[in-house]
C-alpha cells in the first residue's frame, strides 16, 4: 500500500495555540506521533486573533500566515479579516471563519510555491468546520492536476446544514465537475449534485467527497442510535474507518508534575513520602482548593466570566475560586464542558441520592463553561450552595489542581448523553482513577465494567440520562474504593449491586487491582502512538481510493 510522507491537517482549533474542547487535543497529538514515525505534518488553522511571535510570516492575496513549529510539527495559522477575531465558536463569526479558512486553504494550494510549501500526499480534515475547506481543496487540486488523498474526520456529529446559497457565498462553483467515489464506484458529479446526494448535511457531504472518512470509535460509527452511520446513512459504510483518540497522560509523569508543584505543601501537610493517595486527597480537599493562585480559575470568555461573577456566593469566592472543604471524604470528580451532551445536569440530579447513603462523599467538578450552558451554570451553582459540605464547582481552567484532582480522586464520573470517544475517561484511567460512565459511544469501549471483567475492569457502566442509576453506581464504586483504601471489608456489605458486592467479597484488594487495570488499559490500548499507526493505515487506504477516483 502507498505510504503518506507529507500530510496536512485542517482544524478549527489545536493546542498549544487555541484549544477549547477535545478537538484541540487530537490534531497536535496525532501530528507529533506521526512526525516521530517519519511523516512531515503541517497543521492549518485559523489564528483566532491570538498574539504570537511567528517563526516566519508571509502574505498571500487575501490571507496572512503565521508559521510556527511545535514539537516537530509545522503550524500555519491563517489570519486576515474575521480570522483575526477572538472567540473560536462565536456564533456571530463562526460561519465567516469557516469560509475564510476554506478560501485561505485554496489559496495556499494554488500558490504553494510562493509560500515555499510542498503539496501533501494526504489532507486530513477535522469536523464539520472543515467541509468547506475540503471542497475548496478538492476543486483546487483537480484544477492544477495534483493527486492528493482526502480524509474527513468526524469527532462529533452536529448535523450542520449546508445550502447552495452558503456554498455560493463561500465562493464554491456549484456547477464545477469533479470526481467522487460513492458506493464503490468512481463517478463525475457537480458540486450541486454532490450536495443533493448529501441531503444537505455537512458531515454527509464531507464523507461523500472524501476518499475515506474516519470517526473515533466503533460504537459511535455503527452502534449508537444517533451515531454516524445511523445518522448519515449506511450507504457510506464501505468508506468508513475508526481511529481511536489517545492520551499522553501516564501515571508516573502525572504524579511527578503534581509533586513538582505541590511537594513542599504536601510535606507540610504530612501526606507521606511519597504521598499516599489518601494523603493527596486530603491535601486537595482541605488545602489545595484554598491555595489556587490568582488568575485561577481562568474563564477565557469575558462575557461568561461576568455572568458567573454576578451569581457567585459561598462556597464560591468572588473571583471564581472556592472555599476548601472542612472534612475529607470519598471523592468523585468530573471534568469537561458544561453542555447538555456531557450530562452535568444528570450528575447534579444524582448527587442528593448519593449523599442520602454516603453523607461524607465529596464532589469536585472542574468544568469549562461555554455559551448555551447558562441553565446548567445556575443548576451547578445552586447545587454547590445547597450542599456546601459536599460539592465544589470550579468553572474555568485550573491547572494548579487539575492533575492533582485526578491522582487524588476515588472515581471520575462521565455521565454523557452521547460521547463519540471520551478523553476525560482516558485521563482519569491513566491516573489510576476508575470511571462511572454512560454506556454510549467510545465510553462503551474504553471503560470495562468491573461487574463483568472483575479485576481487569476499569469502572462501571450506567444507562445515559438516568440520575438514579448514576447515583447507585457512584455510591457502589465509592464504597468499593473506600473499602480497599481503608481495608474495611464492612463497607463492602453496603454495596447495593449484588454482582459487584460478590466480586468485592471475593477479592479484598479489588479496588487496588482496578486502579492498576485502569493504567494498564490506557497504556496498552489508547496511546497516541497507536492512534498514529492507525492513521497511517487510513492514509494508505485513502491514497489507494484516490487512485480509483483519479485513475
């Protein structure tokens, strides 16, 4: 099979420059591993108005380009006009940014020699924001007779609509004929005909126009009722592939980062040398929460920050920091965006039920607030105020305690209503923290249920959108972990689930073994190196499919 030596990735966000959600983790981490395997990778993205000291700057007709190199990966950050406005997903500017990114990519392709660039073997487009870029790139490549394979990557289905008027406004010629492969056959169609075949869905259009399209788990591709093929159509199945996401988290490295930051304070608090997990938890809850530095938590959007600050009251402090807990206790954490998808309201409804049985439980929610989530912001603020001995919510980015929370927690909760993959679960498991997760999408594949897998398990599955089942699972897993931590077998008697209770009776060290299974599973199955090798297989497949499309 043909190998990809030169790859471009097109994305709307990417660390280390602009990162809002999980999408911002994938292109850079994948690119770094691909570079280590000998692939030259360039990431193309909007600049979003960030200030940078560019390694190189140049300008095409309508686009300014800031070139940076990060960990062996070249970034081309496109600016000019709306691309220089902040607010990555601001509804007022997002479509215009999508269009300008697409037009900038077209210009990069047509004038690549002026920019000192070599055209790639593969262009890898991420999520719906890149569909217009895919079309512009495809038409430009055919115009100049360059053979480049196109891969389209669905991280999260949005069912975004595309109309002829929108394509025209993006400068795309609806009558332009080009080649696609659909249902195993190469055919020549106009853009208008391809749009009709897509039924007006951006993600279906991207899948039709690509040589191979990718998503992030088998469950999200084929099983979930609202997953990819059940939404876009099973006539796309033969073009589909799966590339799991990964994580660069590894327990010893995470713990070292925590100790580098907190070791003097941990020693003062008597957490042990090295600190025990229970010592880390006590330090986090009673001390570190109180000692977050000024500027944390950081809420990037000033409008959201103002909205929150108007409503903060104890245990919140006026700047978004929180009062520490007064007592230690079994700890559940949750991370991620404040959005309906993530099920933050399901957890909020579950918390009172947990506390009726396990009154000393603590919940620490480290959440990124995004527009559209105001209803949930208020629900979580009310929850923390109603249960000041048990709940803390930190809105925004808090690097001083984020990894500390992961190595201190007894479990992590991922109550998503839908979840293509589930990086939050990987980060928790890499830290030795088992997960209570909705049995949807990638979470179905990442998390192995202890009731079924025993000491090889990594958490518990629950049905989505069910606060009662979620509460019971959180309670039972906290009891299991606390029984192991304290070597108190009597706590096992309180576990409600019979299968889990029997497993715990049969193995007093089950919780400890589950922690080790979490770390082992991430290391063995979900590294970025494995993801990069899967991507290389997809690229080879796409190059072969391109040969069918362009004989």
